C-alpha cells in the first residue's frame, strides 16, 4: 500500500463510518487530514500532553519526578489506584506512567495537581496546540457541571506526538525516550494497534486511547525501521462504542500495511 492508496483507504473508512471521524496523520510521503480541526471532547488522550508538560518541567529543573505524592482524592473510572487498599503515596514518575499505560484517572489527577493546569496550558500553547484545552481534572463532575470541558483536535494531538521526534526541542532526549517507552508499554491496545503482528519485532507502536459514552479516540506513533507515522483519530457520535473501536482498528491495520509495504520497497 502506497501513500495515495493509504489516503484513499482512510478517506473511505472515515466517510463510511456511522460515527463522526477526524484524522490527522504525518507519513514519510505527506500528510493525511480529514476534519482535522474539529474540536471534540478529549477523554483520556490529553494524558499524553499532560505527561509531556510534566517532563518538560522536569527537564527545566522545576520539578522532581521522584517526588512522593499523597493519594488523597482517588477517583473512579479507568486505572488501578482507586481500587487498591493501603496505597498512600506514589512517585510522580510512577503516577505519570500509570496515567498512560492503564489510563489511571487518579494518577493523572496527581500529575495535574503537581504540575499545575496553568503550566500545562502554557505547554499546549508553546507546542501550537491552540484548539486543545485542559480545564479540569479527570472525573471531576462538579467542574463538568460548571461547563468546564477538556477538548482536543486530531491535528493538535499530532502536534504533541511530534514532540517525540528527534528534531523537536520541546523535550529532552531522555524525556522523549521515557515517554515513548511508556506509550509502547500501553496495556489498552484494542484500537489503532489491534492488528500489530505478534512476532514482528521491527514494527513499534506506542499509543494512548480515550473513551467516553459514544466517544472512541486513539493517538499513536508507528515506527518500522526509519519510517514513522504519527496519527490521531478522534471519533464521536457512536451508538455503540464497539463500532468506533472497530473503525479505529481498521485504520491502524491500514497504517501497518502501509509501513510494511514501504519497508519492503526500501529493502528491495
């Protein structure tokens, strides 16, 4: 599958979907953009730029990733901390990790509280993600009732993923490697990475999902040799979330096929 075929395939999937699909992807041959500036409820995909803002502050020496944080206000939803007894403290580094690999809401809120929403939003603006906002903690229903909502666009989310590129100056090399490894260790892999071949060690995928009723998102980097695709797929208006998950899986399958075909042509 070449770039033109990939673009046509993603257009087909997005246009045939029952839900509303926004896609933004950067490939070695060019960009693919489908309703990329539509602002949507972000769900948990914003946990990646929150982690980036935290790591950027650590790079500047403003915070210490080994700081112990008290677990005082656990919240439900995804994650493990709220369901474990005897857990009173966790390091900022481990909270950041849990916020990504199991989308732990309590851990993410600890990171937000320690880093600060103002500093996080400043990082968003620095990256150029002007349409995405973190206005409240996760599972904060009181703030939601006051009209505070976390939002994002597909294009903005790829702007964040591009911070992991070797040429980006937004994060140190150590922070890039740390976050890429955390995303690669993601436990929620039923969307964009769903068709990753089990025994293909050349294909690396790091991702972060987001889910709400009727909402299915995923952002990911795909690497195969020196070829890389950064992609954000934000989808809404599903009657059944499973349909959204399947749509994301098919998009990921197309990206994998594109990268595998490209690698064969490079090696031939």
